[in-house]
């Protein structure tokens, strides 16, 4: 998943094509590992405080 700190200047269409090619070139095991690493990295962005509605037990769509 880590491609380094390279900047890419490409159109949205070209970026989507590249990402699709990269995803399809992975084995099922590599796809799973990529997904698990991505989920782990996204936990870094979790809010430090719970949403106020969660404390009130209100229904929340996320």
C-alpha cells in the first residue's frame, strides 16, 4: 500500500484507471492485506471525543 512520498500529476480518469489496474493485479490475499492495512491507517483519523448524539443514544447514520 505504501507507495512512498511520490507526487503524481494525472487526470481523475487516468488515476482511476491506474488504481483499477493496481487493484486487479493483486492476488486475493494481497487485496485482503491492503484492505486491512487501509482500515488500520484510517483509525488514526478517529475523533477523540464521541459524537454528542451518541451520548444521548440518538439514532446516527454514519
